[in-house]
């Protein structure tokens, strides 16, 4: 389920933010040695990858817990994945 930010979903917001920084999900995937679909799946929250989450956070200059708040506790610690 996507959450809307203004008229954009979080996925669209992330994509637009990457474009404004001169990159894309595909370019990030190549840079990380991953398929672009892997990056898209993480951004859409269908899968989780700490590697991808951290890379996105670094490029967008914000904490991963801000990009993916549902994956972190109120203390900012990563939630346990089973």
C-alpha cells in the first residue's frame, strides 16, 4: 500500500528526488551491482534490503528511518525481520 505525500506516493517522491539529483533507480541498481527491479521492489516496500535502503538514504541525504519509517521502532532502531 502506498502512502501519498501531497499528490505523489512515496515511491514517486523518491523517484522524483533521485531525478532531481541526477540519478535514477536504474543507475543506483547498476552502481550497487543489483538489477533495477531489485531497487524498485525495495522502494515499493515489497522487499527489504539494508544495502539499498542505506544507499537511497545516502543519495537523498536523509536517514533511512525517514524514508522507510515503518521499518524502524520509535527509538530509531531497525525492527526485527523474521
